[in-house]
C-alpha cells in the first residue's frame, strides 16, 4: 500500500487513467484507438513498479531505520530502482506520441507510424526498453514463468531461421530490429487486441466491481445465499457455492472470489464438520466459477468477442448453459459429500431471504441493467458505464455504504489498481501474438497437432476427438505456467487453428480454449484458486488441490462436447431449441452421473461401490458424445450402475442418517442488519 508522495502520485495517475477510460467510451480520441492505447499504457505501466515490489530483499545492514516498522520487519515501499523503472516506463510509453525530434527518430505520432518497418535507432532503443520493462512488470505481477514464455517466443523469432528448413516450425528468420518493429510499431504487438481489451473493457469492469463492492453488494450476496439455505442439511456447502456464483458476477477473478467467500463461509463449513481440505476444494471450485459466470466473465471473454468480431452479449449467451452445468456439478458434489461424510446441518441465523431481498435487492439492478443494455444493442463499454452509475446512485439507499465523492474516488482508484496486472499481461501477450503472426507459427503448430492425431488413426471422427484431447492436455499444461489471459492468447493462436482446420466452428473452438485456460486456476500443481483456499482454511495444499479437481471435474469434460460433435453446439445455445434442449438435458445427466462416480454416493439411495463408480464414470464420459447411439449406451450404463447401488443398499440395509445439529453463526453474520 502506497502512502505519502508515492500514494498521492499513484492516486492522481489512477484517477487520470480511470477518467480517460470513461472519456474514451463517449468521446474517443481523434487520433485513433492505437493513440489511446499508447496513452493508457503510459498511465498503467509505471504504477506497476511502484505498487508491486521487485521481490528482492535489501540486506539488513543496508536498511535505514525508517525502512522498518515497529517490530523491525521491512516495509514494502518503492525503492530508487522502482522509481527509475517507472520513469523509464513513462519515457518509453510516451515516446511514440511526443512531438519532440530525437536524432532521426521522435517527431510525434504520425512520424512514428511513418517509420513502420524501418525503425530509427531511437525507436529501436526505446522499443527494447519497453520490451524489457514489460517482461519485468510481468515478473513482478505473475512470477517468472510468463516472462520466460515470452522470451521463448522471442528466441524462436530470432533463431528460428537457423533451424533446418525441413523442420515444420522453421521460418525464414527475423532480425532484432524486425522483432522490435513488430512489437512496438504494429497492430499485433504491444498495442494489439489483448491490450485493447484491457483498456476498453477490463478497466471499466474492474471499476464497476469496485463500485459494487463498496456499495455493500458483496456482503449482501453472501448473506442472501446464507438466508436461502439456512434450514437445509447442506446449508453451509450450498451457501459457499451460491456465494461464489453471485460474487462471481461482480469479481470475474477466481482466486479473489475464493478468498472473499472463504473468509465468510469457512467458519460455517468448519462448524458443519467439513475437513479443511474438502472445504478448500469446494471454495476454490466455486470461486473459479466466477470467471465462467455471466455477466462479467474473465478478461479472455472480451478477447473472444474481439477476435471473432461478435458482441459481448453473444459470448455471454455461449457461456450460460456451461455455467449452469458447472454449478450443477458442484452442488451435486456438495449434496453427496454431506450424506457420505455425515456433515452436520447448520442453521444460519440471518433472517428471511425475502426481507433481505426487499431491503437490499436493488444490488441486482445494475447486473440486470448490463444484460438489458446489451440486449437492446448498446456496446459493452457503455453498458458497464451506465450500470456503474446506476450502482453508485442506488448505494444511497443504504446509509452505511453510500458512495459519497471521496468513496467514489476510492472505488475508481481501486478499480484501476485491479487492472494493473492484467494490463501488463495483455501488453506482454503482444510478444506472443506478434511473433506468431510474423513467423507463421500458428498454422505450423496446428499442423503438428493434427498430424499427431492422424498418425494414430485415419478416421476423421477419431482424429477430431484425439486432437481435442491433445489440445486439452496442451492447454492445461500451458495454463499451469501463465495467467488465464495469456493462456487463452497462446492457446488461440496455436490450438485454435488446429480445431478450425478440422471443421470445428469458431465459437466452439474459442470457448474450448477459454474453458481450459480458465481451468488452469484449479489444475494441480499450481492451482492458484486452491492455493488461496488452502490459505483461508489452513488445509494441506496438495490434498486441497485434488479436492478442487474433484469438484470441478465436469468443467474439464464439458468443453470436449463443444467440439467433437455438431450437437455439442447446443451447449453454447447454437442450433435451435431442440438441439439446445437435447444437449443440455443429456449433459446434465452426464454431469450428475460423473458427480456420483466421483463422490461414491447416489443421493436418496446410498453408497456406490467401486464397480458402480467405474460404470458411472464410463456412462458420464459416453454421454458427452452427443449422438443417439452413444447417448443410449450411456443411459444404459448409468441405469446398470444405479441398479447396482440399489442392490448394494438392499444387502447392507438403509444407510444411517447423520445426527442433525442446529447451530447459529452470530460471529459472521449480523442478524440485526439483516
């Protein structure tokens, strides 16, 4: 947290960027979108070096007394190096637009564009500096892996010409000036689509989320979830899942939502008897659903809209059915765990949900407004700005959370700060996209992927299925190393062409890549959402990750159905009502059977043994092949598995029901406010 002059400077910069982003929605800069992106990056990159420390500890003997707090621990404050990097970032970012001659370079924006393809020495120097600064910004915000991946692409662009030309991924070779030109002075580099999405959409949605949070919406969503299930046997688990969904409509971040719902619902889960690892898995799976939940999906969803040239509302419609199926799987797992593990029911003393809705239901108004605005043809940027204004106005209905001018300014600064890391990632993603475009790596990698599948079989259907599985594995491994946004960008330029070449439609291919990029947050061994959940519950990290994987299992399989059969498009709301209904019902059955197989319990009947669980798993996977014969086989296998559970129950007698216990959680919920 910044204070003193650094805090004032950051606040001023954040306010300027936020106001510029709002201005751009209604009065775009006359020089064009690239000019705006240059100014936006100049406002967002320098603060990264002030807000995110380098992570390098100063030797104790070099620390001044003022650099430590009362207990002697080092304070996090910008160092001289941080300030120097921030100043360099301002110079490198603003250089293309400053009307100051600098040798053979400089001269303003038009002169800079005129030198595209033939950079002057100052262009090359400043472009290299900006390249290094973006790599360092990514290292500070996301770790070492993404900069290493960017350097790998950079090395491929520079040294790829030395590969034997018989290699599928060989190219003619690019010198360093050509690479810097592609990064710094083209529409596919630093100022490409990913940064455009961050500057046009993400910063506005993070501001909207901050306004909703400060207006009390986050607390209301959690309390409403608790009130809705307060008399249920599985009240604690259902509250956690419902809170994840409702907060996800605001957050759009898996790890952040996990921490938010965990801080409130973990005491309930602990009282109900959930082990720390199982509760952590539930919280992480529910939190990651935030990136999949309309109306504020993760940043990659906006990139899908830009890449495919469709409206954001269209992307939301593609995500609706898979989101419902995802949370269906988690809720079924919660019900199964409660019966299998003897979880105690917890009655939460928060009052009536109808009273909560009557008093604070206005928090839903801005969320509904976004969808309505999009439905009537308004752009996503204007829709979220008007929704933000509506949320700010409605905050005055609650005296505690009214957004007075100082608090509104705080929300604006908080929202801009929330977009710092994703801005650095989106700008650095230009290294990947520009290198891929210049070298033709995308089609070459796609040919390798499809060729690997064709080496195993010549059947077109099996080739498509194998390609989808190979792509899923590749995207999962990629997502372990880089953030969701970068994972999607890399996956789209490499895996996307492979799926498109096999006849998969663009929406199905894009959503396939999107889902597996999102699932990196719950995939071992990194699983950022699981790490956040383990930090909240105090559970062991690796078991928490495996529990998360079990809860999120349907999300790993549903995207396969998007691409392997035409009927899978029904899951994206494409193809008419009969196809959509068929795909949704069959996939819901698949999710239910898979939840029973993973949990080992058939609700209302009893425990499932190993044979029934294996049959259930086979049935669930078979049902995902949305064709008449596989569906019939899957239904038959599911029926046999259910019959086996019934026989097992008859031989062992009726399973014992756990003893119920009524508990209240006055420490977490304020019943008087409710």
